[in-house]
């Protein structure tokens, strides 16, 4: 689906066709490809599922450092439509080749009972139907959605805030945006590891506390507050990367690995909802108030709501049995 979607995009001649080939076909393929490695590595590393998932997602996050310059070069040499075709063929071959070693481990891979892991502390295998009756599912979905909304809202306005509030020149602002991507990548294995060692509730409290701190720093920042800007947005990008590891690891902890692929597929819909709200909300606030400054009041509020929701729904170990 990824390869075919990109190849077909090379033959598109209007935005509707491109939205279907690139957005739906290729985008749907990406959604599927995204979930498969997470399911596989989680079973191969039963004592370090969060870290394994986080490191896998690190590859997902760092891939633009490879693909973006290649795509730019191809566009200069050829044109955008031809670039779609070339990359489509490349993705088709690469993804298929990389998928060949993927298999679930045999019974020889078992958790080490000596490992102090949050995942080993819960022995459950929850079906998707049962998950839908769990308050913990809705709490996790809401926390993931709120974090995605805040993170993608922040990413979308990073450069604009640097120019508007901090008064950076466009070139300097663009450079800082690239540097923030490093924190987004680091957050994935780090928070996956933390979720292993602590639990989803405690790890989520860390992320929301950091979100409130980042929002507070930007509310006191102004013209020339370069270091406050760097710290605040490093934290915001860091948090989004962290939740991309916390959510799948929490799904494993709460609902087990037998139905993990399907269960996390539903949890991951929170990412799509948060993405849409995040992109739209920041623009609405900017148009209504004339400044991106007021976005940070919303980010602070999201941090507070996240603390409340995670405390109510993600705290107890046996919460997956708790009825709505």
C-alpha cells in the first residue's frame, strides 16, 4: 500500500486524486506498517517492551533525516511527480525486504522474573471487546489524544513563535526547528524505558508536568528570550516523542500482548484525533487573538487536564477490570 500509493501519486494531476493516492492509500499503508514492528519487538523483548518499542519508534522519527534530503535532490533532478514514482518503487522494495525477518518468537523467549518491570507486574490478556468496556482504555485514549494535540500544535507553530515572539530571523528559526527534532527522537526510547520501570500513570505525570513548565516558560518569554524558547520547545517536542512510546507500552501493560496489535490500533486513533484538533486549534487561536502567545495558556490547561485524567484512570493496576 505504501509503495503503490506513492507510485500512483506520480500519475496524479489534481489535488483530489493526490489526496486519495497519497493520503488514503499510502497513508493507510503507513498506519499498518507503523504497527507491525511494534507488535513484533514487544514479543521479542518481554522484559524491556517499552524500551524496545521506543527504539523502534526512534527509527520512525529519524527517518526524515534520510528521506527528506533524498526527496529534495530527486525533485531538483527530475520533478515532484517523477520523485513520487522513484520513491514509491524504492519503498516497495525496501519495506518488503525489511519485513522478511519479521516473525514472532517461540516459547523460548520468556520474561526474566528478576526484572523490575511494570509490565511484568500485571498478567492479563484483554480482548478488544473487553477493552472497550474498560475505563482505562478511555483514559489512555484521552491522555494520548491530549498529548498529541499539544505536541503537534507546538510543532506546527515552532518556527512562527520564534519569529513572532522571540524575534528570530527566519533562517535562525528554521535551524532551531531542525534541532528540536532530536529531542522528539530521544523522547521515544527514554519514555518507553521509563514506562517499563515506573508505570503509565507516573510517566504520564512527568510528561504533563513538563508540559506545564514549558507553557509557563513561554508565557514569560519575550523579545530575545532565546534560551527560554529553546528549553520550552525542546520539552514540547520531547513530550510528543515520549507519548508515541508511552501509549503502545501502556496498551501492553493494561491489556496484554495477545490482542495487542488490534487493541493498539484503536488506541492509536487518538493520535489522528489529536492531530486534527492540534493543527486547527492553534490557527483559530492565532486568528482570534492576533498572537500565538495565547496558545500556551491552552497548553498549560491541557497539562492540568492530563494530570487529572491520568490520576483518575491510569493509576490502579487492576483498572482494566473497572467498569465505566
